């Protein structure tokens, strides 16, 4: 769900991929996500970080997915906190002191690697913000499926 991370995750490629799949009777299912930040577990991968921008990134991903006429969308992910792609309800929490956890991570090492001590909350947004946005977009996709007639080639005309 990091736009640009791979060919398939690049939203600019989705319309062409969706068109190819329709022409070849294949299912195209783009994967959307709220952002991406795995720097807590892969500090060397910071170049692929995608900020959430208070929900704007998630909305852009969904707009791109429904805009290419797909009939299904996957979500990365419900509770992948290590990659910052979680959409489950979130409130601010601190990472426990490393000396008290089984998998010991030295505090000095965390500082050296510039790893944050807190997982992302959605503040100032509601803790259920991403679940509510998911419901909105899923309902939009379902409503569109019911309302839009198929074209002669089997594709669906979509206007946002």
C-alpha cells in the first residue's frame, strides 16, 4: 500500500492494469492503505515511508482504486502496526521500556537508529477514523456495483 513501492502498488498503473484484466477476463484487485512507515522494524527502508496526512493518503488510494473501475479492493492492513498500515482503532501508546520486554532493544540503539518510542495514533482524528473511511469507501464501491450498468466489453463506466 505504498504508492510507487512496486509496479503493482503504483496507482498511476492501476487504470492500465484494470483495463488489461477486463480485456482478459481477469480480476484486478488493487490494495489500498492508510500510509506506510516500517522504520520501527526496518530503519533502512525509510525511503518507502508514506505519511498518512490525516487520512488524505487513504482517501487518495481509495479514489484511485474505485476510479479505475475495479469491483474489489484489498486493504493493507487491519493491524500491521510494525509497518504503520493499521486501520484498527488507535490511541496514543508508548513502546514499553526495552529492558522490560522479552525482545530486548537497547534504548541507546533506538536513539542511534532514530526509532520513535510511540506508535502512530490518529490524533487529532477519531480512533475509529480509518474504519469509518473504510466503511464509506466500501459502501461507495457496493453502491456503484448496483447502479452502474456493464458496457458491451464487460467493463463498468465510472465517473467520480
